[in-house]
């Protein structure tokens, strides 16, 4: 079996890793992409000529046309959770299996959320920048996490993990998720409007879909207190960035932190990231060796299952998989 790994050399080093690559190489003939820029549709078709499986990084889309242009392709494996840039319907019509990786980044993203909360509360980044510029930082009163109220929008794996860590820190935890019933008695489930109005820290961890597009809009931000802060670790699609910019520049909320945004590859938007009351990181929430290896090795396990004639874990259209191959 021949497998194309679409990661650029830099992305391969940071988002796949040598151990997973060696394991993959032990299962199949691996074709490595050596370009510097993500593959567009035409380049992907050219690179995947003659391969059975594509393992795609998060920057490589799977548009409809590639599945008909690659008649030998059996499966399109995303080395990430988000498959919104893969045309699953088109893949299904062509009989191509689509999979995603398991969320191996829960601990890493949770820890970044805690780091954002501490930074926004104590002005760490602000003080560091002032000292480096030769200025004496303004001495401001901080906020303790203990005794503060954390509002989590979206109670998935990361939300549950964050809540479990916040409670022992002495935080009151509010959760809003209409699709989940919270069973933890230490966590209070509330409506969206109540959470936005009552939380000191609003952490956005909801799934990005049509229902949550621009969930954090001017009305939602308008419910927040002036001393509250907003943190986005989900996707940029959930935030009306123009409304957030207004809230930040006019002091309607105290600050924001973001690891994602509407810039390419879900990076924070530069216009927001440069604001003085914003802490931003370049989509590195899941960028730790354990997190990256977990997802990379998940794709290795999927290849192993396909070789054995099995439906791999993470398959999203197994009922349409007719190109099972030899």
C-alpha cells in the first residue's frame, strides 16, 4: 500500500513526528510532500497520483474534485479532529472513506486555557513587554483564580477537563451546553445569557458548526461585565471579530486571549492580536509532543486497520466505503 503524507517538512516535524513516521513507514510505502506551502487541489491530485491513502494535515483541504480525479484513492485520513474542509458527501459518492483523528490534545489545550487565565488576571505579558521596552510596568491589582467564576461554553472533553482542574483551584464553574447534561455536582449548568453575564472568565470551547457561527457576537459580548475577560480556544468562526474588537477597544470587557481566529490556518487575526489588552498565541494549543504523537499514531492505527480490512476508528462515512481495495 502507498500512503501520501501531505505535511510540509516543517509541519511534518512539528505535527507528525519521527516516531509516528517510522511506524507508518513500517506499514506502507510512504510518499512525503517536500514543498513549503500547503497543497491546493491540483497539487494534491498530482502528489497523490498512484497512492491508496492520503493522510492530510489540517491545512490540506479535501474538495469534491479530488475524489473523482484520484480513482485509486481508498481513504482520506485527516490528522486532526476538524474535517470541515473535507467534502465528505463527495467522498462518499466516490466510495472513499474519510476519517479524523481522536482529540489527543485535551490536556495541552486545557493547560493553555489555565495559562491564559493567569496571564489575563495578573498582566504577565504586559509587564514582560514593558520591561523589555525599558519601561516600568504599571502596577495593577490582579485577580485570583480562587474565588472567581469560570464560564465554559461547550462541555466536551476539554471543557470537562478544564472544569475538573478549576474546581480544586477554588473556582466556581458555570457551563453552557444545550447538547449535554452536566452530571458533576460541583459544576452549575446555566443558559448562555446567564453565563455571559455572570462569569469572570468566559472560555469558548464549543464545536464550530453552522449553529455556533458568530455565537460570540455584539449581543453576547454586551452581556459581559467590564472586568470580565474572554478566551477562545475553539475556532475563529465562533466569534464576531469586529464586535470583539469594539468591546476591547472601548473597554466594554477587560481583555481577551485567543489561540485561534479567522486568519489562515485558524490563526488569531493580526488586528485583534495586536491590541494591548489581548494575549494571543499562533494556534499552538495542541502543540506538545504527547498531543501531536497521539493524533499521528492514531492515523498509523487507522492505516493498520485498513490493511487488515477493517473500518478504522474515526471513520465518518463507513457505510459509503466501497473503495476498500484489494
